[in-house]
């Protein structure tokens, strides 16, 4: 995401679009979360945590791929929240699997099915 919330474009062609959710606290993300878009993803999560109150939503129906480091950034963000939780909606299939594998008892994230 650039300073105005636009897409992060990189030489590989990978794009990550991040924008606000209408009517509730959180972000809507589309594209790919990987090495070439990681900084944009981490910046979006940092901003999400700054605005977090009780529940923050992360809508991922437009995300085609997320790597282990991207899931790690999400888990670390949830662990560092002062309270409440992050509700992840419609994630790609690998995200819940990785959360269950590496953070099986993480209470700060709730995953809503695809």
C-alpha cells in the first residue's frame, strides 16, 4: 500500500491492495501476500493495530496466496494487541492451516470460513 492506501506494485507483478472496510473497523485485502508485498502487508497490520479497539476485521476473500511470513505477521499482530481479537474473514486455505500448525492456542484470532 502506498501512502494513500493504493496498491503496492513490484517488479515481479505481484500486487497487494489494502483498503478500509465499510461500516466496521478493519481492512479488505486482495492480491498476494508474499516476499515482494510483505512490507505493505506489515504496514497495513501496523495501522490496523493502531486503530484497534475490541474487534478488528481482516477480509481476505480477494487474497490468492499468503506465505508463512505473512501469516506470522498476522499472528504477531494479534498477539501484541492489548485486548480483543482479530476476525479474519474468508482467508485463502493455507492461512487457517498455518495458524493451526504454528499457533494452535492463539486466542487473538478468529477465522471465519471461506
